[in-house]
């Protein structure tokens, strides 16, 4: 059933350089100057930090779309690709080897990143399967299957919320946030900035998806006031529309036109889920590569 999802979707580029155009030279400048890759990484870090305000609490809810989220994931992958290149520079490796304890702490942080993204991949895979089954249930007006779908979504929402708290708890106060006097200060700064934006984008991903669904029956929607409504506004638009506008309950009372509208929304959501899954999978692989590069610093 999963094979029906399309895999040919592409991400918005927003004029970011393609990662394949990275400067791969390992020629080193003198000690008093930064390597060009560090300058380029800083530039991409600034781009990513400018991306974040679109999803802040003060921004308009309509700016938090799947395209915005996928753009952030694409930018995050680019950042990790640059860090991966920097970690292969002899100058970088010589500097980092002076602080094995600090590197081991970073390895722990990146292991947690890899773990939470692995869990997210599993959750999204399950969500896709259930969403596909739910579309069949809508066509057949099978309300019992929709109730089962709603339970899965509620469980997924809870587990994704746990990913956010795990991510923040595991990285807050990490010893890798301490300045390391025997490592180049600029190198420390960019590595910690990469870690910071990884938490930033990952939190937007996990919380954005988990806060998007409102699985309440139409008669209860008006009770979603105050704090709950403010929380809902932080979700991703396409996800919220299925939960709040399509109303998957009362299928037997819906006419053909209304059912077509519900299925159209669900199909659009399907496309969004696939795009987000692809973007998060690319970040997942980049995180693995970054951690392997850090591990090589200690083992070589």
C-alpha cells in the first residue's frame, strides 16, 4: 500500500547553492586566516537563522507550510554537508584532536540527533500507511476505520511531542557548549552554531507536525479556545486543514461533492507527508555522515 506514494517530488531551492558545488579543496591558508569553507558555512548558517523567524510565535500562521518546513530541512542538510567537508580538513582534525573529551561529547549529541530522526522516520512511515488506509475508508464511508486512524494520529502526535522534549533535554547544558581553549575559537563557534540550528530546525519539524492535527468531532471544534487554539496555530497549514476543515466524521451524511473535497485535502496532505519524509531522510543521512566524520577525528 505504501508504494502508491509518489517519490518524484522536489524541494524549493530559494536560490541556495547546490551542495554539489561545494569547494572541496583541502589546501590550507595560514593559521591566522579562516579556511574558505568556514566562511561559506557561516553564510549558510546565517541563511538558516533568517529562515527561522517565519515560523516564530510572532509570525502569521499561514507562513508555516510544508514548503517552509522542507526549505528549512534542505538548508539544514546543506549546513551539515559543509561541516562534513570542514571536518575532513587536516587543519581541523589537528585542532580537534587536542580535545578528545569535547569531541566525545559532540559525538553523544549527534548520536541523539540521529536517534530522534530515526524514530521520526518510523513514525512518518506508519502515518503514511494509516493515511493511505484512511483514504480508502473515506471512499467507503467506513467511520470505524476513521476512528482507528484518529487514534493512530493521536498516538503519533504524542510520540513526536516526546521527540521535541528529548531533543531539548539531551542537548541543553551539554558540555560541548563550553569553550575549549585549545581548539580554534572560530571552529568551535561554527560547530556549536551547527548544533544550535539542528535543534532549531528539528524542533520546528517535530513540533510542527505534532501540533498540526485536531482530531475532534465538529461539535467540539468550537471548544478549542485559549491556549489550545494558540498551540494549534503553530502547526503546519496543510496538516491542520485535514483536521479542522475536512471533518472526517459523519461520512455517511456527506454527499459526493463533499467527499471529493475531503479526498482532495487528504491527497494534498499525502504529498506533503512524502516531501517532509524525503527532506528529513536527507537530513538523517547528513547527520550520520557528520557523526562519522567526528568519529574519524578520534580514530585516525
